[in-house]
C-alpha cells in the first residue's frame, strides 16, 4: 500500500516517504577535519566510484607522471591501506586528467617514505606507446592496480601490475564499435553521411529520368502525372492478376420473391390483410373508428382494446383518488415545510451537493483525479 497526498499546485497525487537528512554524514580523512561526502546536496564525485563499484577505491586524479611522482602516488595508496594488509592496494585506481605516457619502470623506485616500487605496464588494455611497453593514457582513463607482490625493500620492491580501463571511444571499424567523423567529400558513387536533428542520412543526388508514351482513353490523352485506371460499367466486371487485366460482361437474372410479382421486366407488390393497393403504392386500410381521448387533471386512460392488426378500437378512462401522507423527520434529519435536510456532524461539512468529509480520505487501486482547489490541500489517499 502506498500513502499519497494530493498536491494542489501540480494537481497530482504524490507519494509520501520518510524524510532523510545527510548533514551529519562525513568521510573521515587522515589528519584534518571530517569532510562531508555530499556537496551542495549532491554526492561528492570523488566518493562516487566507491559507492558504485564497491571494492574499487578512487585515490586521486593524476596528470603527466615521472617515475618519482608515480612512486609517490603508490606510496600514498600504501599509507592509506596500512601495512597490515598490503593486498588492499589491489583495486585502487587513479583517473587521468590529460593524455600522457606512463613509462614502464625497469628498476627500484623509492617513494617519499623509503619504500621501493616496481611497476609493469605490459598488461594494459589501452594502446601501447611505440616502444611496445610504455602505457599511453588518455584523459578520463582509469589506471588500476591489478596485483601486487614483494616486500617493498630495495632489491625486493613492491612489484605492481597495472591495467587501464579505457573510458574513451575508439574509431569505429567493421569489427569494433566506436565513433565516426563526418565531412567525407563525395567521390563517384560514394556519398558522405550527414546529420539532421542528430539523425544520420545519406543524400544521393539522383536525377529521375522518365520516358513517357502517350496513352489515350475515350478520346482523352492522359497527362504525365495521371494514373491509368479501368472502371467497370454496367454489366461489366474487371479483374487483374500478374499484370493481366480481364474485362468480362455480367448478366443478372432476377426473380420475384414472397409478396412480389414479376411480369416481363416489371415488378409489383400485392396488398395483404389490412392494406389496399393504390396507384401510388400500398395504403393502410381503415380498421378502427376509435375517437381520441384528451384528459386532464387526475383523469387517465385505464384500458385499451386492440384489433387483429394492433389498431386501437376502444379506450376507457378513470380518475385518481388522492390520499395525503404526513411525513416526519427522523434522527439526523430535519423537516421544514416540505423540505428535508441533513446537518453536518463531527468531521463533516454541509455543502449544496451534500455532506462532505472535512479531511477526505480516498482509497482504491487507482486514486481519482481531483481539482487544484485549496480545499483538497489536506486530503490523503491509500493506493493498493
């Protein structure tokens, strides 16, 4: 069941739900004041990946990197997860703010705290640099820590395998989805794709060349834009199949049915019981001479007699006798003269159309549409 309230401004039912405040929800950062995970009523973007992707953890946005600066980035991740579970670094990722090449590290590289790192960029899924090892990262891509081993010392550094989540589009091909570029110049029978209202189309500059031959029907010559059509005349039928038009004559034989006579090509209708034959057609025979009965007041027609054909042959009248009845008002009803009325009790108001609940409650599978009047500002509905 859904509880709803009528909104007189939008003239629509709106579901009621508990109010939730988030002003006290904060993210605990290292040494500083707690930071709210909401900004201007919206989720802080830097926390969104943690909420959506669960185990993946956003670390920072990075631009062009040297070996030393990237080692410092990895060192910051190490400090964030702590020394108890170094594998917690797996799933951490950085977001590139520009396009740059991340060098494949070939030796120990110390971070700011003295731990040593070695990273491998040969497992990337993004494009490789010309040397086949370095990693080309584009704006918006994610650099993800895929695995980690080692002890973090010189000679046995933390060996980290990196991979890239490609958040940029590649060029479309016959085997890969991607983006295309407009602006192709027409070449022979190859025509460029164009856009209209965001929809692609191809404008083919064909020139229509039609060869007309004169068609004459009934002495009239058809124009260039007219359609030749065959129309069946009297006692003629026309059919078409596989482009062949067949014109056939149609003979109709008529026969006289019940109550109709046929002599040569002339049909006639005979008169039956209660009818007479006249020059203009059939006429109704006079089978009743009953006079009209005009009554007034409390006199009414009591009985009617009919003949074989349903005609009225006689009428009889009677007069109504009036009996006066005295009425009295019961509980909740008042009587003034000949007018009864019902007063509004607790929780009810009296209106010209009848009684109305002071604060109406509606219920059902579908709630009714109300008006925008302020009188519905406090109504409530229960929708099953």
